[in-house]
């Protein structure tokens, strides 16, 4: 999608602090971190919200990549939080499905 911020990041048109990339997923540091470690994991396929994704295999793959990135790339051994905001009422600001990995300290609920 040409006007999507995250699609532009994937395409390399907007710089990002990449932490991981493969054929299906791109992960980068959030520019407004809410924790010492705050990474966004996004599918390369544009999907606006979690509610717009009806592909269970894609969702499973995304969660597997989140696990791998948090455990193997970021080595968040003490633990981490995974968050998906859905639509404006759920706090979603960029309408490209993305999963937040937050860690690096004990997080309040």
C-alpha cells in the first residue's frame, strides 16, 4: 500500500533501526519506545488490522517469529510482553498489522 508508513519502511523508503528480516517479516525498533526494548514485528504483506487477517497460518507464523526474535535475537531472558493494538479504540495508530515486543525491565500491568 503506497501511503502506509510501515510499507514504506519495508521498502526502504523510510529509514528504520532493523533488528530482523526474512522473506515474510520485518522487525525494527519503535521510535517512541515504551520500554528499554521496544520492537515492532510486521508482516511484509499489508494487512490493516488483526481483525482483517483471516489466515491462521500467517498469524501462527507471525507469533513464531515474535517468539524467535524475543528469545534468540533480543535475548530477553527475564521475559517480555507482546501487544497487538486493534483499531483506533484499541490504540492502533498505524494501520498495518504490527506486534509490539516490550522488555528490558519489569513491566507494570
